[in-house]
C-alpha cells in the first residue's frame, strides 16, 4: 500500500483527563505535572465512552495563541489500546487529502475541489467537478464504535439531517451527492446510523440512500510518530443501514 498518511501540525504530549465542564472545555493534567490546566476540545459530540476519568489524552500547544483562553488543544484520546481522534476539524482534513490524492476510488475522476460550498440553507463541505458532472460531498466524522460497528451520530444532530435533505435535493437536480463518513479509528468493520440516539437522522439517511444519495465510509488509524499525530488512511467498510424490526 502506498504511504497514505497525514501528519497533523504540532508536537504532541500526553495528559490525564479530569473532567469536562462544558462541550468545548476540558480540565486535564499534562504528563509530568500535578497542575490542572484547561484545554479546548474542538468537538461537540458527547463521547461519554471515551472521556472517562483518567483517560489519556493527546494534546498540543495551540498553533495560534490569538484570543486563546486555554493552554492546550485536544487532538485524541487513548481507548482500549487504540488512539481515537476527537477533534472535529480532522475528518474534513482527511477527506480533502484523500480526495486530492485519489485514495477514494469512488471520487478519483474529479479535477477540481472547492471547499465549503453554499447550497440552499446549508454549507456543504466539498464540490468536486470534472467535464461530466458536479459532485457534492458532505463529511461526517465518526468516533463511536460498539463491538465492531461504527455508529453516527453520538448526539442528536438536526444539522446533519438538514444536510441529508440538501443532498437529496442535489441528487434530484442531476448532480452526484455523497455523504462521506470518516471513522477516526480503525477497529470497525461495518457502519450503521445510530437509531437509539437519533432516529430522525437515521430515517433521513435511509431515505437519502433510497433516493440515490451515495453513502461511503472509510476508516483512519491514528498513530504517534516522531512526536506527531499521524493519520493513516485505511479501508472502506460495509454499510448496515436497514432499520431493526
């Protein structure tokens, strides 16, 4: 396999999770220190199965200190001897590199990539174009895995359901429409919508699939190499999309 790695900027270090006062703030103790410090968590998901007392976090100093109130950025967490990224900017970065470098066979024929494209009442992540067609791609990052099954979302998402409706509309106009799930860990072998957490999104995903919207799911293996967080782009996994009776 060719080298399909993305190196995340910034030297990383470990820290111990203390608590999470709100969605975007975490208290932690950096490795080698007894001092509790504040860190920014760039992910609104619940992640209750990951952010448990004494969990080992992977952090870095901010790339920019402008208007910062916290000393650290959280990139990932160790869970059951694996690294799982918990920074919602990373799935889009992975997707962009994977599309650009033609790591995703289904998207290898496009020439131009535009990011953050307005459509209807939403802003979709990518518009891909070639001489034949337009292709709109919305990216969703996945961190929740139960057994060997990746699940999305881990918290109700009205925004996610709205994106699916926009993709259905795009498909009806003759353009290609794709929701691309990037699972930021490499242990799942199948993907399902999280019916228990968000039945509306789950129903909307099935409806989108039935109306021609494509659903792709790829995994990523995060590792630490030379004091950097490295994201290895891995495999496409199967869909298990039907509603349980």
